[in-house]
C-alpha cells in the first residue's frame, strides 16, 4: 500500500513539472488561430522617384491682353483696326518630373510631406481676327491678335495622408508651389489695299515666376524591397499673371529607403 502511495506522489510531481515547462498555447474559441499577427507593409521613411504625366491646361487671359500692342498699330488714314477680344486658351501635352518625401506611419495610417516637380510643354493658344467692313461685302482690312501661354515648370510642396490596405497606399494631398509661365503675344494688321502698305505687326514676350496651389488623389503600390509604383491625379491652379487651370494624370516609380 505504501508503495502505491509513493508511486502516485512521484507521478503527480512529474506531471506538474512537465506542465510547468510547456509553452502557452492559443485557446481555440470558435476558429483556429496560429497565434501570428497580421504583417503590415512598412511605408515609414524617406523615398524618391520619377514620374511621367499627360495633362490639359485652360488659360484665361484678359480679353484686352494685347491692347498695348494694338495701340502701336494705327492705320495711316486714321481711325483704328477692327481688333477683337481674346478668348480662352487650351492645350494638351505630356510631361516628366520627380518626387521625394518622408512618410510617418501609425499602424495603418500614413502621413507625410513631399516635394514634387513636373516639366511639361503645355502651350495654350488663343487668337482672334477682325474684318472691316463685315457683313458679306469684300474685306478690305483685317486685324489679328494672338497669345500663347506656356506653362513649362511647376514645383510644389505637398501634405499627404493615406491608409494602408495590404500592399496598397491610397492617399490624398494638398499643396502650394511656384513655376514658370511665358506669355508670347503678337498682333498683325493688313491696311487698306489701295494704300499699297505692307502688313503691320509687332510682338512681345515675357517670362514670369508664378504661384499657385494643387490638390489630388493617388495610390502607391509596394512591389518588393522598397520598390513601389504610383498612379495619381492632380489639379493645379496658377492664379497670378494669366490664370491657368491644369489637370494631369501621372504614373511613376519610386524607392523607399
């Protein structure tokens, strides 16, 4: 009897020691769990990249933009040429550029700041022609007014905010920046034919530093080892000199350090 009691005590002691050495295992409650947490894509850190764009611009020059040039072209017989006001100018073109920035990540939320630059060949053209006399009789005098608004470079500082969905980072941004705008202007007038005078014309060009703001949405897609792709839409508005509105779609590739 004493031998049985001694064996029971030894067995219970061994079982208690074995249970104490075993690791904690997840408890099954309704479904299987392997104890692993979800792995988030890491967007925290500095990044840099390049981009290409396709955009459209609508510029709104003053209807009397060329009035100073027109005042220097005066008919020899007196009076004035039949100048007409300028209208809205528009154009479409491609562009390219670069971006760099820093992301700060809190769980699935990412906020950051970014510098963005784009160079494009958006040359918006507007033209008007006046005739004298008009109304179905032979034309004896014409006056043409032209303007080309070239929006070539724009750099901006952006504030970004996004939300991580697997390897995707959809985001929205706002920003302000500056760029280069060149306005080419010209006027030409054909005098009365019987006066045997050549066509009169004059022109002027001015390049200005302009300011504006931008806003848009996009998505970054992490591929591997910090390499990511980007697609976005941006709206830019230049409010100084000649007001211009630019809409562009962009694609890019970047690397997060």
